[in-house]
């Protein structure tokens, strides 16, 4: 099974709402990622969890809060978002990712959540 | 800082034509290179992964090559079909992740295959 699942597929929220995006994989991977993709742009890395520990958290606004309850699950909590945060949010997983030294393990991507902030 | 460039940005071809998509990267110290396909509003589908020790990979009508020394990769699509219409993304895996993370994407080539 090489599938990464994401829910919901679409989400519309107001700027005062609190919502969460969910991601799940059952490939035994120990690294999971959140990417943000704006229209006609390539994906940009937001967060990496490696062995359930947050490894990257730079320049991403605090209104995005990642959570990794266990090695198979990854959440992205959203609060007080802005319209410019509207984008496709992609989750990915790989065997492992070590801070400062990447083994370049293949990342498997989910289908994404299309987020619209009104 | 690693930069990945894809040329052309868009390509329109008639059905049945063979075509080549190009990808270049500025730092040859990459671990792997991966080609993805993305349909409008959808996630990424992995097409081919080339490890740094390899020169090419093939899957069906797709063939990807890698020349690390020159910082180039090409994706060859044979006998194109309308169903191949999508955006094709090239991404390089870095040896050292750092604050960029370890997977750097190009901006993609939008392919349109006309019946």
C-alpha cells in the first residue's frame, strides 16, 4: 500500500474559524511533510515531522500549527487564517528524514486538500 | 541555494507526437531526481525516480534521463495521448536538507496534447 490519504478534499472557512486538515499513511514511514501549493506555483515545504519530532518550522505563520499524534497520522490545525492562505495543501511521507542530512528517500504525496479562506 | 528550472513552461502538441521536457538544476550535489505529474487541482502522481547513480529510468511510454555533471534531466514521452495533458514537475532531492527541506521543485511544464 503506497497510499497517503488526506481529509477533507475541500474546505471553505472564514477568517475566524478553527479547522484541521488530516493526513494518514500506513506504509511504516517515519517522516511526514506538509506542503503548500498556490495556483501555478510549485509546492513549498511548510513542516517536516521525523520520528514524530518537528524538524523544520521556519517562516511559516503561527496560525498554522502541525501535530503528529503518532507515526501514521499528521494534522495541520488552522486558526485565524487570511485569504492569501487559500491554496492546495499537500501531505507527503517517506521512510525517514534526518535534520541536516537528507537521505533523499522517495516522498509519496496525498491528493491534497483544497482550502479556501473567505 | 539549489534552483530547479523547467523549460518550456507550456507545450502544446498534436496527439501521437513524441516530446521532451527539460529540467535543469544549479547544484549537482543531488541525491535523487523525481518526475511528477499533476492534474488541475489535484495532488502529485510520481512518474519516475532516478537515483543519482543511475542515468535513466523507463516506465511504459516514459523515459527519464539524468546527467548530474551538467545539471540536467529530460523526460521523454513517446506517442503522446490527450490523457497525458497535465503539468509535469521535476524535483531534486538534496544531499543536505537544511531549512529548504530536501525536495526542491521546478515550476513545471504544462502539457496539452490535442486530439
